[in-house]
């Protein structure tokens, strides 16, 4: 799934930031710059994807 950040501004000026396609804490890392730029955060809701692990592969070579 393609990762995107959706920003919605309501007629009353409320802003909703939705990180789509992210897993785990990656969504918070991806949206942090927007939260810092926009100021006070009213509330956060964690979607089920937040509790999934993001897949990271690590390789290690032993000896030569």
C-alpha cells in the first residue's frame, strides 16, 4: 500500500491529519513536522495499524 499523509481542514478551521499506509510509530514520525508547524494538537487517535509492526529487514555478515 502506498503511504500518504492526508490533511483535511474543516469549515471551522479544525485540521485532521491522517497517515495512510503507515504501521507502528512510523505514522507519528511522518506527521511530526506538520504537528510542529501547525501548533497545538487537540487529540490523537491511533488506528489499528499503529499496533502492527513495520517490517524492517536487517542483514548481518559474520567473519570473512
